[in-house]
């Protein structure tokens, strides 16, 4: 046992002190900052490219007044005819022009812009013109303003209610617009992405650690003082501790960032008296309408998805780690690891996309069956949980299947590692598996 922990300690120390571990920690953070920066610059670009100088070609003084009263960042010009507006557009004096034709209910409008110019937002103009047409139609039918407002508010919204009987026969009704449902789906997304990111980050590391030193003289020396099983499990424990270290570091960074962000926001609001007044007014309004029981109820409803989500995430990480170790045990050279782990990486991506499909169609046959397949369970089951389309017995059945598959994978990995730890082979996945299986059968006969 001490020798196994010695191997785990060495694997842990080697990985934590490497630059690869540093970039594994910093990589997601840098990527997140880059994505935020890109999103920010896209927002700035959209904000600047959706407004500009707009020519209005209309002989209707009432429409011109309505458009001139629009409160936006566009600069409207009304002293142009259609030919002048077109010339101004090609001369880049304006970014587009609107041609309004017809009168009253027969109103027709077209907006012209250069193919390589700004994409001017026209929804404010559309709203004004629509309001104008409705008003003229109301005048034609001698409708009062109250009657017009009633017609505007006559749209029918269909709210979808999902009903589900519990074990006692009571029927539960849940609206698809329920904020708790949105929170549950958010948890499912987090679990799904965490498992996928883990697979992309650590599957290769696990396989390389198991494949390292295999088929070499060094391994013969190592196995003279430690069993192959202890060596294999020691490496797995070492990589597991590396993963745990990364999670702890992220947790600490999350707490620090939250604390610093709170201080910065507090300082910002303290330095602005107007903001402080708004905050105080908002706090008073919230305290009058806030009911702690509602938040407590939301948390209690979302708690099962959070707890089960953590369970499925842990099981998923363990399954893919053991499978990566199993494939690593079939490899004689670390250079071949990436080729070996390709199948489980593709399976993980398939499970990820089935899970995204399951968010919209949780009762689909492929989603229901896929949730019991151990490699897909960590991705699909959280979404079925979030949509309340799976019974407790089905949840634990999928957990049981996944644990049995995990135990079988551990046993198979240990057996194959013991059989081929000193074997050097350049065959592919199928060939290496057959050779390892043959060696294991022969050893079993001898024993």
C-alpha cells in the first residue's frame, strides 16, 4: 500500500510541477477572458454599426414628425428626394435611406442601404409606422382609442403546463416558464460542460501516465519492487489528486474573484450618490415585496438536480478516466495514446450532442435509451432530471448500471495492464486488445 501511494505521490508531483498543469489551470481562464473580450468588442461593433445617418424620403409631414420624434442615436435627414438620397448613399454621406409611399392604411416603406455599409436597425421606425397605420385604420372604422388598445392587447399566449403524477397518485403541474425549471436546466448545462471539459483535458493525461514506461527496461526494474496492480492504481490515484487540486484552485479563485468584485461594485456605488439613492430605493422595494420562503422553495426544488448532477459528474469523470487508463494499458508507446483515446473522445462528443437534443426532446427514444448507456449517462440524465421526465427508480437504475460498468472497467484495466505491461506492440486498438486478451488467457491457464 505504501508503494502504491509512493507512485501516486510521484505522479502527482511530476504533473503539478509541470508547465502543462499551469496552462491547464490558466487556459480556461484565459479562454474565458478572450471570449468576454470578443463578446464586448462585438457588442461595441454592433452598437456602432446599427446607427448612423438616415435619409427619409416622404411627402407625409405627419410621418416625418413621428420619425423625427424617435429617441435613438440615428441622425435623420428629411430634405432629400429619392434621387438625392441615392446619390448621398453612394457618396457615403448617409448610411441608408427610407422611402415611404402611400397614404393612411395603404402605407408602404422600403429601406435602402449599401451592401458593404452599416446595418442600420429599423425596428423603431417600423414601430412608428405600424402605430401610424393602426391609428388610421381606427379612424376609418370610427374606433375609439380604448377600443384600439383592446385590439392591441387581444393576442392569446399559450402557456404549456407539464403534469406528472407522483408515487402517491397526486398530480403535479409545472409551467415551462417556471424559473425553477430554468435553474434546473442551467445546472444540467454546467454538469454537461464540466464533464466534457474534463474529458478533453484529462483523458489524454491519464492514458499517457498509464502508457509511460510500458514495454521498457525501466518497467522491469519497477515491477521488481512493486506489483503491476499497485503501480496501475498508484498512477490513477496520482492523476485523481491532480484533478482534485485543479478543482480546489478554481474554487479558491472563484471565492477571491467574487469577493473582489463585490468590493469594486460597493466602492463604485458608494462613490456615486445617485447610484446609492437608486440602490437604497431598490432595496426598500425588494424588502417590501421579497418573500424568503419563495427563494427557499426554489432552492429545495432545484436541490435534487444539483445533487444528482454532482453525482453524475463524478461518475462520468471516473468512467472516462478508467476507460482512458484501459486504453493506455494497451499502448506500448506514449506517441500512440492520442490514436487510442480517439474512440472515447468521439463517444463523449456524441453524448454531449444527444444531451443538447434531449433538452428540447427529453422523451425521445434515443434520449431515453441513451441515458442508460454509461458513457452517455453523465450528459443526458441531468437534462432528463431538469425536465422532470425521469422517475427516481430510473435515476438509480442508471446510477447502478454506471457503477457496475465502472467496476468492470477497473477490473478489466487492471487485468490487461498486468498482462501486457512488459509487452511491446505496434498494433492498433483491436490488435492490441486481442493480443492482451490472448496473454491473459494463457496466464489464466498457467495459473
